[in-house]
């Protein structure tokens, strides 16, 4: 009971900052582990040799995935306000205009949707997008390479990793409430 009363209030702007900083912190600290996982995965006959600093594509995939979960965590009006602030701040980080950044996010969403069709599972879409953006097709055994399809065992392992990059809104709302 006291947990609900003692929660700190946070503004939409503060929420957007915490969200963005949390995503980038997680990506910066977690991508070296992801790169190592991919490079050493037994699904590949040759290591893709993804560098620890090659996190640009991964960061955008994580951002798009988390933005899709944002919509289901808030009422529509508040989600629009927070999303607008996030787009403004991320456009600045990526040195783009807001419309350019929105177009980039839309392109990633479209790719993820196309790769994941007919499924609507965003975690699976993120794993498939990682596979595609890092062009991992050519590092697989001949069967999957020829099919130009990810090995499902790799995708299952990647899903488990990607889940760690999704913002935990339940934990956030246990500590904070919105103004």
C-alpha cells in the first residue's frame, strides 16, 4: 500500500530522457556480449566477426522494438506525448530532423514486419532484423545459406538475448508515477 503512495512523480520529458538513456546504456554495455554471442554461435560455419563497436544497427532495432512496446504501456494520449519527445531527442542524437528520424524508424518497422510476416511477435522480429542487418545469411551452413533464411535455433537463442533489451515498464511504474 505504501509503495503506491511513495512513488516518485516523473514528467513526460523526464520519462523520455530516462527511457533514451536507459536504452543507450543497455545497448552500449550489452552489445559486446551480443557480438560475441553471434560470432561464436554454432549455427555459423564461419564467424561473422562482428566488432564490439558495430552497434548502430542493433541500437536502432532495440529502439524500434521498445517504441512498439511503449504504445501498449500507456494510454494513447500519453503515449503520443512521450513518443513525440522521444523522437525529438533521438533525432538530435542521430543528427537528423524529426521527420528524417521518423522515416528511419518507419523503414526499420517495415523491415521488421516484412521479415517477421505473418507473426506479430516483436521479439522475434527484432531477432530476424538483427540477422538481416548484419547479413548473417552467408555465414550459415549451405542449406540455410541457399534458402536465405535464418537458422531457427539461432533465432531462438537470439530471442532470449533480445528480451534483455526490452524496457521493463512494470518495474518502472512500481517506482514512479507520471505527472
